[in-house]
C-alpha cells in the first residue's frame, strides 16, 4: 500500500522562524499587497502592434526585420474588433482576479496618446483609448488593473535593436538624463490617466544606463503619484554580497513591491512573488501555429506557484483584429477549469504549511489545510506533532464533496485516499481543523 507520511522541519533565518513572507518593502501598501496575493490568477494581455508571425516582435527589430519594416507593420495595425467587455468577460470566466495589459513594448510604440512620443496611438489607424476602456471595464468587474511598460525603448533611444541583458546598451539619443526623464514622464501619464493598481515593468536590464539606483528613483516616483500602486521589475536586483549571482528581491524599492519570475517557478521564497508565462510561451504575441502548453503543464505550473505562496500571470496575445484567439482562450479555459473546480483551495489562501515535494503541496486558510496531491497514494499519515494544538475534525474530497475515512493511530491520523481516482489531475483534499490555523513553520515531507 502506498502511503504519504508527513513530518516537519523548522527553518530559521537569523533567529526568526521563516513564515511565508518575511521580506517586505517598508513603503509597500500591505493592504493592497495582501489583496493581490489573495487573487492568485491574472490575465496578461500582450498587444504587439509591430508583430506578425513572419517578421516577429520587438526582439526581431534589427535581428532579421529592419526597423522600417516593423514600423510599417505598426502603422497598419488596426484592432477594429477590440471589445473590452469581451476581454474582461473572458478573464472573469477563466477565474482571473487581476489583469496586466501592455502599454508599450521594447519597440517603443505607445498604445495611448503620449505627449512625450511621436510614436504612439495617434499614428495608428485605431484611435480608441484601449487602456482606458480596459481599465474601466476591469475595475467595474472587480479586477485589479495592471499596466505593463517597457523601460527600454528602441524608437526613443535611437537603437538599431534591443540591447541584450549583460551587455551595456548605447547611450540613447539625447543622453541618459533625458532618457530617465522620458521614462518618468510616460509613467506619470499612465498613472494619472489610467489609475493602475499594478505597474509591471520590463526592459529593465540596461545597466549602467538603468540600474538599481534608477529603479529606486522610479519606485519613489510611482509612490508619490499613487501610493496605492504595486510595482515590479523596476531594475535588475541581486543580493548585496552576490553582485554576479541570480536576480532576487530587495526591499529598498529597486525591485518594487513583489518579485516576478518569467517562465519559471520557485518554492516559498521569503518575499512576495509572481510567476508569468504565456499559453504559447515563448511566444507572447499571437501566432496561429505557435506551440501551446498542455492543460496538464499549465495546471502543474500554477499548482506549484500557489503552493509556493505565489501568484500566476498567464498571457494571451490578441489577434491583430483585437480579438482574443479562440485557440488560446480554449486552452486557457481548459486549464482554469481545474482552478474553478478547486477554487476554495486557491483563492484567499496562503502557501503551506506542508513544503512541496514529489507528493504535491499545500495551501491553507481559516481552519482548513488543503493538500494538493500530485502523486497518487492510498493513504496519508498526519502526525499529531505536525498539527500540535489542533484537532483534525474531518477530511473532504473537494471534487466530490464526500468525506474520507480517518483512522486515529498512536502517533496521529491515517487518511484513506484510495477512493480518489489515480488518473485525476492533482486532486485536492481539505483537512478541517477545530480552529483557525496559524502558520509557524514549514513542514517538510520526508521520503
């Protein structure tokens, strides 16, 4: 008989017990951060005016696609079927609780009327205010509204192509100070005109043109304009004692209010975080023949993210007509059918207390702990010591709503899970305790 046995190991950091989040920017609006963390799933919308499947997106400019060609594609862009209500309706149906919409990618084309750029919506055939219409509809439906903005700007800077991370970029036309002022001016336009809950930055790997100093200054600028705004990816940040190491969160503003990983996950870091990817990663814009993630891949990624106490931002690139492609929305809905089935174990939860392993992971809220079972087992053994101070009242199969049999033994409880279909994609069971669970330490699975 297969059996999962859970036991615990406490982790200490500088004498403090590691809870889900111990590193928080002191200027962060903690109420908004907690609200954001509770929402778990967001819709990313990548408008790409310069993109076609044949010529690529901003990264292809100067790398196979001349800028004049990309610019001509941008000028022909006409998303005449754009319908903000349909896009937000989809987000709500898919279980998304926030959305992030691109305002400007690395090519520099601003999808709003910017008085600081000659390369903006005024130049296109489509004149409606896409950001305002989406912001209005998103807030009407109770979603947090986020704006993506690329600090790097091929058009403004006069670059021939997008600078690669780790390589010093050329000084932009007009110099460094003018470039920084340009970024601040456009960010101010976006915050004043569209009142975003989230500013999601990209193109931030431009050191020494743009580094942690500039990131901190931009963070302070955002907070001055609208304190109740979360931001991320304002600059490349690393640990002080590891300047060549991996990027990580810092609390001085240079990283923003939370950390965002692209196309990868992590497990229960000591800071607030999000993972982002695309249904058709690495393609963010729409390409009809782009390979898509499977339902199982998306569910597994999302599950690892939420059990690691993070959020998940999943992208769909609209067609050039402005509509969300059915091929991608269908796959998104396949994935989110799992989310909606187990919504009690998803929304308003925190990751933990059981640390992730091959067996699965856990989330909790109130008096309930949810075990997400990625590996089938006939039974689960919960030790008294693991839930010391609590009594296990009952265990529920969330999909069926049926009670699972519990046997009390000398050292704890054995939960009979043999009735759960071994082929089911990450079933979830709910452990109901006699009072609200208070997180104190991570509980490690030992094999």
